[in-house]
C-alpha cells in the first residue's frame, strides 16, 4: 500500500430480532462500556477494559440487548 492510497472499509451489518438492520460495531455490541474519564470507549469482553474505536468490530461481537429490541417504523429491511 502506498501512502496516498485509500482503502475502503465496508461495514458489516446484521438484522436484529425485529428485522431492523444493525451495523456491527463497538456501539452495538453487548461488551461495550460507557466512556472512561478520558472519553475513551471501552470493551469489557473477558472482564478486561480495553480502549477501542467506536466503529471497531471484533470476532467477539454480539448484539446488545438494547440494540436487539430496536424496531423500525414498519418498513422492515
């Protein structure tokens, strides 16, 4: 890769139990935690508190309970 080369990252999506399309990222994961006192987003997988980016998604991603119950306005996916 050259310094001026741009890499497109295609986000991964899933559908929750109500048919709403959900982006897989730290913010929709059951392991994300509130921001720390420095404003860093935290991952609590395995009991650790690792600093992560909000758009980061890892192999441990699982949909959070709050995200899993989101409904759309009847438009479906």
